[in-house]
């Protein structure tokens, strides 16, 4: 009897068939043309990146970068106490591999790629790290860990470390400024935070690794291949995946790109132009020239905001406003009938009655009414979300989505109106939040915030020494000297 079953396609037959198709296709094509020279944008960008390690920075940029490093390191160390940070350290302990780089707030040493990932997650374990509104990104939480991890691997000095960080701030945010920041994220469903972090981290790591101009072009190609991140992070209620999306993944991507190229990896010479280039794939809303606009003139670290309050960025202005009113009028919580809070429409959606205390506007306004302030500890005490005294005040807080404030973005403004039981109406409109580029925190304020965050982990003396060292980072001969200051026994 004849077997009428279909012939079996083995793996070997499939490979032969594929090879045959490949030959046919290759014969029908012309030989590839010689590689075109880099586009003007790529030439300017890669040259700027390659020269960053030896380029002196203006003193205001140096000082702001020192503070950015300190602010991010404080976020890393304090993040070791929080669930996303504890998970990240557990991961590092399980997969630590080569003991080259430091994991802050722990005793763990691991490879530079793992250290960058874990320290990034520590830095964004909550809402303590910096923000860059013009690009819709959090640059420090991935850039600083990347520069530190690669800096430790190659034993760079403090000046190079600082310049690597400044470069990361210059490159990453420009990518999502070009793509279209918040509007781009809304329309594409891609996370601007992850994309800016990937390119910023790659630039910082490459500067620390000492890549030349040609290698910088390859670095950008490797980074473009890995660029990813979805806006679905907004549905993460535990902040663990968000910590990975905003900082851990981008830092890992950037360090991986830099180490691949430093080890001899080659790549596409200009991923920004030619067939199937980055801009064709990602569809920017703005001209590609924004990627190199005012490089060396406008330093993005100067447009970065530090958070006075260790809470979600949309809550900064309302807390500032309520703090001003409490100090000016000295009323008690029980004297309050209602608190109306106006913020931009899209911002209100992010912080409206959230499950996590440090990004729940109603809860934090209630905490401030009860405590007269909001600290790192009180912003993270989830149990207080069920505290009767806090709930009594929370019931008085009304959040209003304001279209006019929406039109004023990326300025994060807030209007707070407090109606007292006496009938008196108190009103405060904060247009420039403390810690923003327009209303910057002083060096002393940044240090005080860092001290509050790090002392519970490192102790008073250790915290003071770390702050002093970072604020004089150019005196550090080898960034490995930071290790005993960043870790606890």
C-alpha cells in the first residue's frame, strides 16, 4: 500500500531550502555599494562624544553635575531600603559574576553590566531621582550608575567620571527631545524614559571607556539595536518593573554597548542615516537636527530638576504650595474644611488616588496636613495610607485636572486652595517648584536631602564622608575609592 502522507520536512531540508532561496535573492541583487561617509549629524555627534573626556566644562556645569551625581547616589543608597531595591540587590547577589563593580547600599560586588542594571533600579526604586522635563526623562538614575560601573572597570579618575556623567545628560535627553517627548510617548506607546536612558547611559559608559570617534558611531548603532521600552510601565503598581524600565534596563543597555565596542565589536557606521536607520524606525516628531542642537553650548544637566520632596514629580508643586501656606498662616489640620489641588490634566492622571504612597497626591497632601512636612520615611510608609488620622484629612483633598496648567507643560505648576472652617480661603500658585532649573536648590539643600536619604543606610559619619567626596569628585584619583563609602559592612 502506497504511503500518501505528506513528506516530512526535516531541519536539514529546511536549511537547504532556505540556503537556496538566499542564493537566488543574492544573485538578483547588485553588489553593495561602498559605505557612505557619516552624515553631518552623526559626524558632529560622534566627534563631540569622543572628545568629551578631555573637554573642560564651564564651572556652573561642573557644580550642577557634582550635585547631580550626589542626588543620584543618594537615591541609589536610599533605594536599597525599598522593595524594588531589595529585589535588585537579591538579583545581584544571585548573579554577581565578576567582582569588578560596586552595588550601592550593600556588600555586593559584581560585573559592570549587572552593577549598572542593579544600581539603576536602586536609583529609581521610588520617586527620589532627578527629572528632565524638556525630554520627559529621568537621566541621572541610569547615567550615573553606567558611568560608575564602567569607571570602576577601567579605574578612571574623578574628573573623567564627572565629564562622562555630563555627556550622558547631554546625549540621552536630546534623543527624546528629537522624538517628541510626552506627545511621542502618548502616540507611540514607547517609553521616552527608557529611550533617553539607553542613549545617555551608552554615552556616559563610552566616555568612561575611552572610545574614539569611530567607536562612538558603532556604540550608537549597538544602542539603537537595543533601544526599547513601553509606556505600559504606567500600569506597574509595585514600582519594580518601573525601576527596571526607567533606569535598570537603560543602564544595562548602555554599558553593554560600550563594553562590546571597547572589546573590539564593530557595527553600522551611521545608524542615523541610510537604509532602515533609527529615525525611520522610531518616527520622530521633530527634525533630526535637534539631536545635535547647541552641543557644547546648552548643557542638559543645567535643565535637570532635583526633587525637594521625595515623591512623584507632579506632586512637587502642590506640596510646595501647601508648605508655603502652612508656614505663612500656621493653621492646624482640624481647621481645614477642604483642600483643592489643581495640576495639569495628564499629570493629575498619574497621581490620582494611586496605590503607592509616594505617588498618591491625596495621601501626601493629607500627610503634610498632619505632619506639617513630608519626609522620605513618611512618603513610603504604606501603613499610613490606612491610618485614621490621615484618612480623615485625605477625605478633604479634591484633585482638579486643569487644562490651562496642561498647556503650560513641561512647567509643572500647581495651585492649592485651602478653605478653613472659619470660611477663610487661602490660595497659593507655585509656578517654579523648588529644585527646578528655574528655582534651583542650593548645594547645602542638595546635601541635606542626601544626608536624610543615606544616613539610615550608611550612618552619619559615612554619609558625611561620601557627600564631601562627591562634592569634590575631581580630587578622586580612581573612582574605585568610592566603593567603601557607597557600601555598608
